[in-house]
C-alpha cells in the first residue's frame, strides 16, 4: 500500500494535442455553398466508413503517448509491484490487440458515443435525423461485430435534460 498523500489530479487536463492523425479517405466529402455560406457535405457512406474504422482503431489500437505513460510505470521507483504487474499485463494485452488477434477491451466491449448538436443536411437538401445517422453508424458497427472478435454494440439517442 502506498504511503503517498492523496492529491486530486484532473483526469482529462486540456493540453497540446500531439496525436498523430491520419487521413482515412478524401472521398464522400466535399465543400459546397448553401445560403451564401460554405458547408461541408458528408455522404452517408462517409459516416459508415468513419465509424467502421473508428470502431476498429478503438478496439485494437492505443495511442503511442498512452502506451508510453503505461510503460513509464515499469521504471517508476515509486510504483508498487502491483502497479508494475498491472502495467505489464496491460502492455501485453495491447500488444495482442495491435496484432488484430483480440481487441483491447476483451471483457467489456467498446462503447462509441456520438453526439450531434448541429442541423445536418443530406445531399438531397433535406434534414437528416439523428436516427438516420445512427443507422449508418450502426451498419458499420454490425459489420465489425460480425468479425466475432468484437462484441456487438448499438447507438441510441440519449435523452437531454
């Protein structure tokens, strides 16, 4: 048991984002003009493609910076043997996941929350409902779940207070 005094640390502090992002595709999106303003047009296929890849990446890949934080525990002189054991098992688990064998969250599944607050227009210039967008996202989730290495999940509209 650690004798260090407790101090609160914000679990999600705002700081510079050094994440290395990648371009999935430049297809299915374009810029158009609507009522004198530029808007981003996103085809439904883009949502399916993005959700499918996001589900894969969230299930099998972890950011290098996060992995480094876990690895640092192994060299931390103040870390307990239990801390080091858990960190090592986590790194082993993420190594297996990165090879596409089993997902990182093998026991709990992966939750992909989505929230859309802006009005969204389809390419037919009609408003698209959140349910319709969820259908496109769910179709990609179903495809990934058919893989059997990933637990199925669903997207549902959350009530607002």
